[in-house]
């Protein structure tokens, strides 16, 4: 076996006033065209499987070869099955598995956590995947001759024209681009649970594994060892571990995983206390105060960033951020990260946990089919208030509906094993991966991001417990009760966190209308009734006026 490993370098380039040393931080670019160059001088390159792989050395990279079989891993990786965080060891284990069989290779990927991409060659075919939640994104052209981490990097390198739905997010006030579509024509986003074949662009579904119903107790029994192994491997890396604390269920679940090792954590919260009229600001302030109480209770090293008091990011920094991510999350927060936190840190984020919280289930009607149509996917990505205000929804949504249908067809979404709700798979593959991308790209300018629930096996375990329990966040409560039970006593969203009542039907937790079309019909019916009521009221006033004039006579 041949292998080479390049360890990460936190700050591989000299800082520049225009912040060009941060362009496409932690990114990569793979091309079959030898003429394609890296976007920055400090990036490194390696020949792999007939092409050239360029990457920012802020990320580790390793290649392993065994005969005609090759594997490349780039990013931050923890493998709980092999109990290692060494990217070189992970690559060597993967190439051995792939040389044995493709099935064994896919099994090996189930227990990989982190923010990474995997390219591999076997039997003459070269294929690529992202991590389980797409935390290290992948965009590619139609034939997948060009793969890269950032949409503008791939789009501009391919010299692709703007797509006809480039303004989708602004025009429809949606959270993210529809389906696999991007701002560039012919450039596509690779979903988690899928794999792309280099040179053809063929998409193959590789997950999730067959559904196996579990009780909460069974799921927790399987998850706790995975959390313990990760905790030990993360602590072994001699890196500062950051945990952003909102005091919500997700961050409490991550905090509980470090029970007995809180001295190794640095926690932080951000707030916008001066914007008291803003609902988001009120929520951040409320949760920030609770986070401080929890931090004090467990003697955590905790910092609060008051964003309304922080200086704004310099224009040059914002420009580099915008190049990396067309959709902004919070530019000022990214600047605070970069100025005030360690560039060698590992940031524990908890957004992957949202896959297990039945997000879209809450938004849907109890009689609605979870076997989502392309149109329903399009409406689920919109803000509720914007959805109500849409004047011409069909015409505005039509390009997005086509894009979601392409996602359904190209990824063989309907082939997901029976038992999984497609609304959950949609949350996993689209909302978590695509909508969450802007958050991660802005963090990439400073540190690696990590999720304790970010392997395919852990996500599948979250989805295999009863819906009624997930609707009440019961799985995470059970994990916390087994790890740090005092944490369940703090309020959640301003309310007491009660144990799940398994006798309550899931319909009680659904607040959505049956369909978007049904909603528009009801709105029209309501408008008609209001018009008739107004007419009746006017008629009544007229009758009263006539009666009054008659009495006077």
C-alpha cells in the first residue's frame, strides 16, 4: 500500500490587507483538465485518478493506493469504527475496504464524522462523496469533470453563465436554492447520501441504509458509545474545542456529551440586545441569559459577544465572504470569530441535530402525504409570512418546482427504504446541507466545524425512533438524562421541558395546512366571505337608515 498525508496548517498564508489569503478557505478544486489552476498561491496540489486535486492546506489531505484502487480524503475526519482522527489512517482503512468490496467501503463510511470529501477510484470508475450532512459541500459541472467546494469557485472556473433561477432566493424569499440547482447554469450541488461519477455526472444514491424501527432506549444505547468515542478522540487532538451555546435542546445535547470534561471546552453566545423590538433579538437575549446561567452552573469558560457593540467587518473581508458564499448568514459574526477566536480551534455545531426533530412534520397538515411533491418542496422552503403574501405563486415557483423535480429524479429519492419519511430525508439532504451551507462557509474563515451527530449512522438512528417522540424532542431528552440529567430542568424556548407523552398522536403537533393549493383556496374563500359580510353589513346599515327615517316621519 502506498500513502501520503498532508497535515492541516491553521494559517498557511501571510495575512493581506485585502484578505485574499482567506479566499475559499478550507476549499478544494478537482479537475480532469490540466489547465485548471488553484485560486490561491498557497494552495497545494496532488495528482489523483487522472486529474488534479487542489486544496487549501488549512484542511488535512491524504491519499492511499492499493493496486488499482485509490482513495483521497480531504478535511477534518473522526472515524469511530477505527477509533482514529488521523486522516492518513482513515484513507488507508478506506482503500483497504474498497479493495475488498464496494459494499465494505460504503459500510466504512457510515461511521465517519467531520467536514470532508472522499474521492475514490475502483474498477476504472472515479466517484466522489461528501460527509454525511454535506458540511464540506461539493458542486460539479454536468459531466463532473470539475468538482469544488464553493459555488462561485466552480461556476467561475467553468465559465458558466448565470442560471435562469439565479435570483430564486430573493424573488421568492426562500431559504435556499431549489433542489440541486445553483446560481450557475449547468453547475449542480451534490446532496448527502448521493455519489457522483467523475467524467459522466451520473448520480447514485448510497444512503440511507434500510429502515429498522427502534425504541428510544435502543437508539440511545447505540448513540452513547458513538458520542463517548468522539469525545475521547476530539480531546486527544490537542485543539481548543469551542461550543456555541444557545441554551436550546441541540447545544445542551452537545454539552452533555462532554460531561466530566467541561474544563476542555470554551463556550460562547452572541446577542443583539439593543434591537429589542426584533423577535430574533429577543430570542437571542432570552437564550443568551439562560446560556450564561448554564455556563455558571457548570463553571464553563464562557464568553458573550454583543454583536450590537462589535465593530462591523471591513468591506474587503465582506467581499471575500461574499465571493465564498453568495447567501449571507451573519457577516459581522464571522468577523468576530476571525478576530477573537483561535484559528486552530474545532467548533462544535449542533444544526445536524435538527434532522431528528421532525422539522417539516411540524409544518405540515396531519392529513398531508409525506411523500413530498416538487411543488410542496418549493413551498416548504419559503418563510411562512412571505408565502402568505405571494401574489402569483405558481409563476414565481415554476422554475423552482422544475428544479425540485430534477432533484427527486436524479437522486432516485423515491427509492429511499420504506419506513423513512421523505420529509425527513428532504430536511437532511436539502435544508441541513444547502440552507446550512452559508453558516459553515462563514465559519470556515476561522476554524473547522464539527457535529457530534454528523455520521450517516447517527442521523439514521435519530430517524428510527417513533415520530411522536421526535415531535416532542424526546430522543435528545433521553440522551441528556443519561449523560447530564440536570440539563433537562432548564426551560426550552421559555417553557418547561416536559417528558414526552407517547399517548399524544403526532397530529397534535402539526400546524400546517393540507396543501399550498388548499391554503390559497381557503384564503380566496375567506376573502369572498369577508366581501359578502361587508355587503350584508352595508345592507343592514341601509335598512336601519330607512327605518330611522320612517320613524321620524
